[in-house]
C-alpha cells in the first residue's frame, strides 16, 4: 500500500478500536453498527471501482461514490430511508474524525456533508402478527432436536420479554434472576441502558430445560445463545436468528394464512407490545417495559391498533344511533335519465 492508502486504514483502525469505544465511550452495538457501515462502503468501492481492498484510499470516498453507495443500498439491498441515513451518518462521523486528526482531510468531510439525507416519513403502523400466527410459528420447531429446542426457546423469550434482537443475543446466563416469586431478566439496551423485565413462569421452565441441554457446567458470564465452530463457542449472530425465524415462518404460513410474508425478529417485540396494549396494559407501562426513552415512541401502538379502535367505536355507537338507521340508497334502481339529472349531466 502507498502512504495515503495506509493512512486511510490506520485511521479506520484508530477510529473503531480507540476513538469510539475508549474515548467517546460508544456502546458495543454502536461501534458494531459503524464498523458494518464502513465495511459495506469498502466492499462497494472495491466492487464498483474494480479495485482490490488494499488500493482503496481516502480519495475514493468521494461524494459521487458515496451517493452511488447509498443508491446501491436502496436498490440492491432494499434498505429504507432510516437505514440509508444511518449509513450516511456513520460515514460522515468517520470522516469528521479524520478531519479532527488531520486537517487535510476536512475537505473530504465537508464534501460528504453536502449530500442530502433521505426523507423518512413517520410511520403510524407497525408490522406484527396475531396470537394465532404466533401459536403456529411456535409449533413449527421440533423440540426433540437440539437446534429446534434452542430455536423454540429463543422465539418464546423474544416474545415474552419484548426484547430487541440484539438485547437477547447479548444475554448471559447470569442475567436471569429467580429470587422470590417474580423471576426477571436484566436487558442491556441501546446506549448502555439497563432495564429489568419480568419473565413468565412457563418461560422460566423452558429456560431450565434449555440450560440443561446447552449449558451444563457453564459459567454465569457465558452467552446464553451461542453457535459452535471448531469446538469453540461464539455469540450467536443476528443473521443466524433471521435464518431460523424465516424458516419457521415459512413452515407456519403453509397452514396459517395469518402469518405475514416477511417475519422479522423485531416483529416479536411489536406483536407483544400490541397484544399487551389490547389487553389493557397502559401505554406508560409498555413504554417503560420496552425501554423507550420517550413515550411518544410508544404511541405508535395506539395509532396502529385499528381493531381496538373499531371495537371502541362499535361499543360507543348504540343500535338506535342515526348512523345505524339510515336507509341504503339503491343506485341500481335509477334509469339513465335519472342518473344524469342527479349528477348535473342534464
């Protein structure tokens, strides 16, 4: 590599291993997200420019190339506005760091700042599935097989706790507490925030069975969910979770048309929150349970629940209400001449 290319990769290493985790005190998930964004950008540059990784330099992170990168994420990878903006922000943040350490890099940062972010429309709906769809999906894994046993428990815990997928992947054995009559689990959320979430007794029984099969003799600080490669345990990846959830959703869809076409791990969280809201749990409690820093975020479940709104309207509209006693106009009984007169055509 030439000096300018070495300079880029040296900056990347310092940014990801020193600046973010140690100086800025960014969470592990934030660092991971920024690393993914930089990796994706480098992969794209290698592909689009036809250059080996070792020849990529800071000059290649030009506005036109970054704009093409964002377009590629949207068209080829199906990323939506929020994700596109997050990737762009990660690139800007890295280039800003480069400028802080080397003023000659400021021009790169400023040129990328000129790129506009994508407009993100506020969604008033959430993707979720019914309790019946959940029942069929949970019946899909074979608990007598080791993989099926793990997958079933993962989906049960994902729904019961309403945890984010990464929060579940970060769980360690010692994060569960069975003291007293109210078992709970400690979740490590965004920005290093910690919250405790109650766990149903039936879920704790599944936990006991899972620990017996997967964690005999394990320490409390070991990851609850793992994969094994060459005899070494590794924290299970989100890609692995996405694969088996997609598999079981496809199986369930064959017998239950209520299963959505695209089931994601996050839909378990949305579904649990919406089901709790329908059961009468107050929004402030759901907000705290989900780990939302602002209750405005939780209001989406009130906006989304059209079934609950319909039931409330039906209950509030008495049988003798004028809306229920209007005669239905029979348009088909009119002849052509009458229709033209009615609509001002004559």
